[in-house]
């Protein structure tokens, strides 16, 4: 999307990747390698930026500290860590929207440099996609959480631990409670990268980018995204509803979506080991049916509780999702159930995903029904 300013036409980054994780997980190293992979693509430009650099610059200007060493010297920054934390806290009290300011400045700064993909490090805000994506509606915002064991992290960073205080957004200091979901059980990253390998694992890190980040830049996915209409303030004020069923109402939309879904699973995936494709009403029925027909796998249709004749497998949903709790005609209770007619059910499953067993894939049209399928062991696409 083009945005007209006083000076020039600026293109927002197509993709903003929030690289999160504990101290010593290797966030910065991974982000740099992922940017290198993206930069190898024709006519694609990626850049890595730390959201806490703005705090370091302001702190250096106010205190006389060496900015270059704050940005690049880990030990020097460690000596200033406690004071930096207090400095940011004082700023936040005076400017409650400061985290949003820092995020917006990074994104629009990247736009002026014609960056296609911006990878942001130094952020440990809870549920950062929910907190910041509304600030840049023209860009796709995803979170990649880099994980490593405590032993690995301590080896990489010496005395640094996940409990140490730090500057800017680290350790949730930059989180803004007015924009983050109050219940942190909804804090789920878009992707997770396990970075626990001992020694250099550049090939694994680069492969993750090729398989998980580059697809966001595909022309096909961009076309699909344009088919999804956004409805602000529905079903209630402050919620932006994405009408994904609109894909099926566009010429070629369902075929394109089905092709992309199959491609998502095909890498290293054996469809012969899939018992069922589980689908929850209503949206799940539409997309799962098309995929099931394409790959020759039976469906397991999940309905709301008490909608199917016995016998059924069912799970009560005592913990509704964030989205289902936003509904206007539901109290967030209930659950979902599946009948015995699907082939997988007749074979006496479900089985948990993993451990070399057979698999099920789930498409959740209704989050309440999705809870049922998740507990019964179905995989789900990102």
C-alpha cells in the first residue's frame, strides 16, 4: 500500500517479524541470519532493528553514556542495565504510549528505506502481535519465539538469566497493559524456533526462514490475503473481524487456498499417516472439505454440543478462547463433539500427535469446537 507524505511515496513493510525469547536464546543471531536468507531473494529487502535502541539513545543523551558501547558492548550495557531499567520506567510513567511510539517509529523508519521485511528484536512484551499489529494495518505482523534450555542460555550469556533486569522492552518493562490481553493464556507466538543446538547451527536457522518466513512473501499468499475482508468494531467495539469465508466467495479463491494449505503440510509430511481432517462448523467445513477431497483423507466433522445423535465423543469447554468470549450471542461455555462415522473414530482413535503415531489435522471454524479437537489430539495449520 502506498502512503502519501509531504516528501515522498512510502511503502510499508509487507512483513514485520517480532523476534522474541529469553535472554541468551539467540534472538539477535537468528534474526540476522533470517534477514540474510530473505535478502537473497530477488527484489526483496530485509532489515533487523532492536526496539530497545531508542531507549539507549535517549539514555545516552541524558546521561552522557557511550551510545556505541551501549549498542554493541554487552558487558558495558550490563553495567548500565539497572539504571537503564529505571530510566525507561520513568519515561513510561510520563509517556504511557511510549512502547507504541517506539514500534511505530521502527516500522515507518523501515518504510522510508523501502524495506520489505522488518525483523524487530529486543521485545519481550506479552502477546506483542495483539498489542502492536493494529498500529500498522498495512503490514502483516507475526511473532517468532526463539527458545533454548536454561543451560544453553546460561552458557551463551554467562551470568545473564531470564530474571535479570534490562533496558527498554526487556522483561516486560515495555509492555502496555492497555493494549495487551489481560489473560496471558492467549499469549501464543505465531511460530516457535527451537535454538538449543550446541555450536553453530546456521543451516537449521536458515532452513527455518526458508520454510516459515519466505512463504509470507509469496504472490499467492498476498492474493489470498486480499480476499479477506476486515470489518472494524465487529462483533463489538475494538474488535477487527476478518471474514475468511469471503475467500470461498471469490473466483478461484477456494482452489488457491486449498493449494496453499496442501503446500503448507507437504514438506516432510506423509498424508498416508493422516487418519482424518477434523473440521468445526462453519468455516472449518468449507476449507477442510476442499483439502480432504484434494488429498484423499476423510473428514471428522465436529459440531456444537448436543447437535449430533449418539454415540459421540465430546469435551466440555470450561476455558473459552479469547475470540469466543467476544461473541454477542454466547456465554463462552459449551463444547464440541464428533460422531463415530469418520474412519478414524471407527479405528478406535484419536491418538496424541507425535511419538511416531498417526495424525489428525484440524480446521477450527468455531473456537469452542476447536478446544474439543485440540484436546483429542488433532494437529492444526498455522
